[in-house]
C-alpha cells in the first residue's frame, strides 16, 4: 500500500493502520486487566491516557485538529502544532472544543448580528434585548416593568398573596419572568428598589438562577394541552424511524468503538453515527413542523478524545440565542470515553446503541425547543399554540440555566428533553437490540486521580 497524504479522509500509511489496530487491542487489554483487578486506578489511567493520545495522533489526519469533525484540507501551522503536541507525551494537554467553537462562531455570523453581539462584554445587553423582545411579543407580559417585577418578588418573599395582573398567564411564567427581568436589570434595580438591590447584592450571585430553574422550574409540570400534542409528536417520530428500514438497519450497525478492528472501521462508525443523526433530525423537523432543522449545517458529529470528555462528560449539546435565526446548532460526539473511563463501561452493542440514541433524541428535542423559542421571541408562536406555555418555560429556563449540580437534570428544559428522549429511544432500541443479561461488574466509588476520573455515572 502506498502512503497517502495524512490530511485526507481515505486513509494513512500501512504502518499507521497497523499501529491503530494495535492501540485498540492494547486499550481492550488494559480495560480487561483493570476490570479484573490486575491494574490499579493510577496504572490504568496512565495507560489509557498514553494509548488515547496515540490513537488521537493517528486520527488527527482524518479529523479537524482541535476536536474532530471530518476535513479534507490541512489546517496550516495550527494543525502541525497540534500533531506535535500529541506526540510530546503526557505533559501536553489536548485543546478543548476548538472545532465546535469554530462552527458556532461561523453560524453566529449567519444570524445578522455583528460579532460583538456574542462577546462576553455584550452578554448583559444582548440578554436585555432578547428578553425585551419576548415581553413585547407576549400578550400578557407586554406591560411588565422592572418596578412591577420588584414589587412582585418583594411581596411574594414576604408571604403576601400577589394579585396577578397579567391576564391568564401561568403564575410560574409570570414569576420566572419577573425574576429574570430583575437579574438582567440589576443596575437599574438600585434606583427602582434599593432595598431589594442590596439584598440581592449580598446573596449568592447564582441565587436568582437557582430560584428560577432549580426551584420554580424544577417542579413545574407540563400542561395537559402540551402533553397531548407532544405525545402525538413523539409517536410520529417513532413511527417515522420504524418506517425507514434503512435507518433502522443502520442504527443496528452501531457498535462499540473498541470492537472495531481498524482505523477504517473506526472512521466508518463515526460516519455511520453522523448519517443516522442527520436523518433522525430530519424526522424531527417534519414531525414538529420545524423546517429550520433541515438546514444542512445545523448538526455536526465531532470526535472527542478521552481527555476532552474528562473535562465534562457531555456526549451532545444544542444551543443558540433565542430570537436569532440561522445560528442554532447541535453537536453529537463520537468518543471512546464511555467504553474506557466509566466504572461500569458501556461495552455492548445495546448499551452503546442506546446511549447514542438517547443523546441524539435528547439533543434533537432541545433543538426543537430552541427553534420554537426563536418563534416565541419573534412573535411567531401564537398564544393558543399547544407548545406556547412550554416554550415560555424553556426560554426562561435557558436564561437561568443550571449547567451542573443536583438541580441540573431536574430543571424543566433538561427534564422534559430527557423524558422525551427515553420515550422515543426505548421502543426503537427494543426493536433493534436484543435483550442482554446484566453482566456482573465490580462496584466502587468514583476515583479521582491527577486530574483524571473514572466515573461511576454518566451525565445524560
């Protein structure tokens, strides 16, 4: 076999291919030794880091230098520097989220807003603009002022009954909107209600976010009209996936990356996941009447090295600024992390397939919520739409988002998306993957060692 340019997607040298298969074999052996108690945590982590760096070094000819979507051209000096860092031993650190950041910035450029709009320095002004647009387009909340919001919070905190003056707007929506208004207009609050301003200044900076998303939206339930509408949409998604026999067959081909025998097979698994993700998101676009999701560049499947995943065990995520069009994004990550650094590794086709589908369905549902939030802020979601209240809660949750901790999974946006993902994934996985007996696995606490973690659980 003749050598081919390392920046091409169709392969590398014969020796590189051999090295790749050998690395995968060594990873499997190391994991087996660790699970059998033959390696200490430190020995296993050190060996995993070394092998994963070598694997990523080989893959970097096929993937974007920072973290992994397929490219066909080299990336200049930055690319060369990255490859050099991979061969420099364990002292170097992999850059995190570079490719994903580049994609997000490119999409932001399509939104019609200047680059400065997305800068940290403009965050408060940007949030104020979008929140003001939401109020103006909301039939009940359009008259809310900062003084109203402050009075409402003070009276409620004091235990007084608040007379809602916003029509039949849901009390959770009204109170969360009032708290959000206070949070993003804190400087003005000093003039409107000095006492409340002093009280908030002395509290935890995340206090309002915790009250909104952790307390109010942590217990907020879906209304009956939305449940009926959403149940029908989920049924449509399941039916459409089942009806696509090619898609069902392809989902059945998803398997553990450690079970691949070559670099070519490893990359084929990555491309398979990307193809499945694109087709499933298209199904969501049709089921939820959200053609915005059909935009070709909204979803990207990236490769995430173990070290990147160790920083935050995020298998996929979706985002965008509510009210802006064309800059929403979805990422689904291909990674060896869950097969190598979980206390109970996901190492069967069913476990890997189910985890992939759960991630994909959850992020697809988040993407739908983001598109509907755009419509809400822009006055294009009617108040009598079954998803109107739900989308208000999503918008307010995202403005007060809790990224981790005990309240992460219970906040409204995460809880509803995870429930939807499970309801769609379970029957599909049941059709495709035969039931497997529960393997006997060692129990243990989460171990943390020199910046690396063998996790006992997985953040959905």
